[in-house]
C-alpha cells in the first residue's frame, strides 16, 4: 500500500487511479468487487470469462475523475463480443489510460458512501452516508473524528436519516452491520495513520445480498513535509 | 508532530495556572482612570460595589489617581506588593510593552480586554502574534484579547465592565453553573436572563480571540472546581481534538451553542466526501463522539442548565405526561414524538389505580385531571414515579391555584428521592411562575418546548456518561 502511494507521489499524481485506490482500501480490509486491469482486447475477454458475465469495463487512469461523463464506463456486458466492443470504445476516447478495468458487475438496490476528509480544526474525519448518484442531492451523511471505535461506527449507521435502509428492506436482508462497522473503523485508521492521504471517497458501496462491496473508490493524495503534522 | 520547546512548556501546564484568573488576592487594572466613560473605572467599581471583592486593587493611569477605591499609581513599578493578576484595558498598541513588564515582574496571569487584535486585519494579527510570543517567553497565561473578562460569583471577583447591575444581582445566589463565552454580548444576554431565574452562576469567562486560554483549558479547570454544569458559546474551535479530550474527561454536562453553522465547505475539494465535510457537519459528529450536548438556540444556554442542577438525570426514554388541560396533553405528546423519548405505556394495574382517583379524566398517558385538591396531585405523582413504567415526567399544569406551586415543590423532592426527573411547565399565571422560580427555586421552564428539550438533553447526558472513555488518538 505504501509503495502504491509513494510511487504515485513520486510521479506527481494528485489522485490514485480507481484500480490503485481500491488496492489501498482493500489492503485496509474493505471488500471490493473482483477486477483486473487489462492491457489488450484479448486480455479483457479472457479476464471477463474468468470473472464470469456480466462484467463492467472502465477506463483506468489517475486523470479520469469523471469516468461516466467521459464515456469510460460500460456496464452490464453479457458476452465476449460486447466486451470487445466496449474495450475499443473506451480505448478510442483518446484518454491516456493505465489500462481497462474488467470487473465483476455487482448488483444491489442499496448504495452507501464511505469517506475520509481532513478538517482544519479536527483533522482526519470519517464519513458515512447514503451513496450513489444522489449523494450530494440527498446529503444524508454523518462524521466522526478519526480514529474511531466500533461504537462510534455503529452510532454513525444509526444516525443517518435513511438508516432504515440498513434493515431488511423490500425483500432484501438486513445489511451486515459488522462489515460496515469494520470498514468505517479501517478508513479512520488509514486516514489517521497515512498523512499522505488527503481524502478518500468510496462511492458507491453497493449492498450485495447483505454484504457491502466497494465498486468505485478515489484516494486523493497530499504532499507532506518533514515534521508536519498529519492532522 | 513537531513542537517548539516553548510550546511544550505551554502545553504541559495544567489547570492550576487558571486559578489566579478567578481567585486573585490582588489585581492591577491597566488603563483604569477617572476620565469620562473609562472602562477600567467600571471594573474598579464592579469590584468594589457589585461583588465587594476582598482583595487588593491597583489602578494604573498616567496621573496615578485612585479610581473607585482602587489604589492609583503611574506605573507597575510603583506597586511593591505581590500581584496575582493583571487586567489590561488600554489602547492595543501599548499592550506588548505591558505584557513584557508583567512577565518580568513575575505576573503569570493576564486578561486583555482591549480590542484591536486578530479581529482587526493584518496589523492586529501582528500585534496578537507579538503578545503570543511574549506569553510563551514569560510562560504566562492570557485570557483574551478582545473580551469582557472574568466573573467569579463564588469568590467575588469580577473584571467585566458594564455588567455592574447584573452582577450585583447574580452575586446574591452563587451556584453550580459556569459559562465559557466567546462573546461579551452573549454574557450580557445570559446574565440578564438569569437575574429572574435563580440558576446560580459559579463562574463566567469571556474568552474573546482566545490567543492562549481557550474553551478546552477552561473545561479542564471547571472539571476540578465547584461547577456542576458547563455552558459554552463558541464562534470557532481552535483545536477540535483538545476540546473533545477535555469533554471526554469530565462527567459534568457540557452544553455548547455554536454559531456559524452556514459556513461553506472547501470549494476546492476533489472528493464528494470533502465537499460535504462542511465545518458544521464535522462539528456535529465531534459533539456526539465526545459527549457534547449541542444546544439548538442561544436561549438554551440559560434555560436548560437547571434541569441538571435541580433534577436527577433521565435514565430511560419512557415519559409520563401529566396535565390539567387535555390540549397540553396533546401538545406534550406531539413534542415528545419529535425526540428519541416515548410516551410511557401504562400497565392495566397502573391504569386502574389512576382511574380510581376522583377527578382523573384520562387514566392513560397523558394523565389529564380536572379541578382537584393537592392530595390528588401527590397521589398521581406517586403512582407514576413508582410504577416502574415511567423514567421521567413532563408536567404541564395550570398554576392559577396557589397550591400548585407547593405540589410542584413536593414533586421536585419526590423526583430526587425516586431518581427520576420531571420537567415543569405552566401554561398560565406567568407572574406566579416567575415568583415560584425565584422564591422556591423551582426548575420551571418558560415553554412546553423547553421542558421537552430539558428531558431530551438530560437523557442525552445519561447516554453520554456511558461512553466517557479516553479518545483513541494521542494528545
């Protein structure tokens, strides 16, 4: 994890690519969707059949913060032909890519956001809330100052207005609260420990069955000077 | 985290160096003179007349005149006796020089009331940095600048100007509530409202620009003195983690009203998280995490503390509403519905005990009674508070009959014995209510909303006490 961040900083990156961002949060203990980086059309098809259809293809780059708007995301691809077509379209956009992410398509009705930010007075703070495309419109989020206890994390889950989404909902099982609690605690620890991380955005975290799976992530970096406080 | 050596000395100093801000045996007022509208003179007058300060007061002015009982002198050097505290109310530009003199003389506590510092642009900021540097150099503690200073009712010290009238009333009833206020205006509001509500102030501090002493230092200090409830008004937080640590350490309720809710988040944030991490949302989470009771209005600063000083904590969420008006029964139930408290459900046994009492219109919750003698009130209180089905009471009664004050007083005693609180409100006879508050020290609230809030914050504190563990981070 350290090396991913160090390398990116050395290259002058402001953010980590989706692939690298997910590796960082995965090493902190969060569940992410199965995915691999493909360097060719052929490789993309082979990864897709290994993961199992349907799959998602995404152009992967630290310069692509708005992938959907840039046409770099192709969802719900059902066979090799569709994967090949999607691969060509993504690589044809003229964006400088690290490769194309071929990932497991996670389905679920409930989407949450987990995150980390730094407050000038309180330092690193963990966020939890309702995620997905309406995150900013709904604005149903809550914060705690990192690092946090499991109790803090549990309170966060109960504190959002739509906390009912975490219970059994429209025929879907109750969300595994312990998994979300562990994830929030891990994000807090990561932010408290790693001064190089300025912000983390994990959105959406889709509830698949009863398990939270991160399907997109963004880690924003900051340069730290010797002796400067991480807070 | 790197820290200059001077900084370390500063941080290492504890609550003991707060003592002389409140309990000095001698004080020098720089800038107190007999000129018209002189603020320093007002402080001398307040010390002599409003609190009858028992210590020695010196007034430093160019003429060396005595001021309102304070011994006059032209310079600090003219005073030979020991000085515990310096209060400065002079033009800002001469203050660094005065701090230097105080430091060299061995004075360790300074209150700077003058304005003209960081609140006043670049020049002011430079001046404030200069006094910060001097404070560290001489290891002295500073309250302010740009503040109204300190009031200690219990030990009769006051260096607030313009507060003489209020202070001379408050001083008659020392009590257990202490205030940390980042505004002189809020001090005036709170002080004035408390004149007719015998809450009992212990201390009040206006912290102004808080170049050195801040809310966390004072919470630490109030954790060690006779304070029972700590009320805070903040416009900004300097060191959020230090504040959280201080609150986590004390078991006394800490009530905070913070202004500046609408402050916008950092526009340059790259992630959604940072975009939504507005100052207020983070502060709100920090309050819940540390155990700060966040107040919803500035009036709650003076209205709610009595719930903590006069009543036991609410240790469960089941509330019985008692009323002499069906309307207020409904109002009470509606107000409770907006909180995490619930209307207590009565067992058949409780209901039948209530229904056997003459004059009870509704033997369920809310309990509604018609005209009845005092014994009936007392019997109902007894049934409700000993049923095991009720954690607290919301008492919404008319007070036009004189005995209602007496039964309310009996109820307060009963609540203390049963370790269950009642929030008291009267929907008529406001004059009697105010008299009852003053004479019988009844914790009566001004509105039904306030009474419900009182129950809510009492329960919040009860829940907070369960998680007063050390924070996970290092200081």
